[in-house]
C-alpha cells in the first residue's frame, strides 16, 4: 500500500512543529556585523579574513569536511573481508 500526504506550511511553522529554535535574530546580527566590517574596511577589504572566524568556529573547515567524506566513501568502496559463497 502506498499513499501520499501533502502538507502546506511555512518554514516558520515547520521549524516550530519540529521544536527547532528561532535563529533569525542571530542571523540578522551576524549579517549586520559582516556588513559593518565590510563598510569599515572598504579600502583593503579582504573577504577571506572577514569570514574566517565564522568558518572555523562552525562545523569545521572545508578540508575537514572533504576528509570526512573521502573517508566515508573509501570505507564503503573497499571490498569486504568476509566473502559469501
């Protein structure tokens, strides 16, 4: 048996129904901080140094994520030591 249920809701309603926190104020604060730093350093503006604190304090660096993904892919592509005959 197969059936489909369609539910129409806004992202805010979905977030609330899943019990996730509202981070819109945090998002606005981060964007304003980035915007202020950009305006302060218009001359000699370097986007890499601007975003570096946000990238390294989050889930990790891109290189770390790539290593994780390659490790997972290698784990699943290796032949199994146990053979079924």
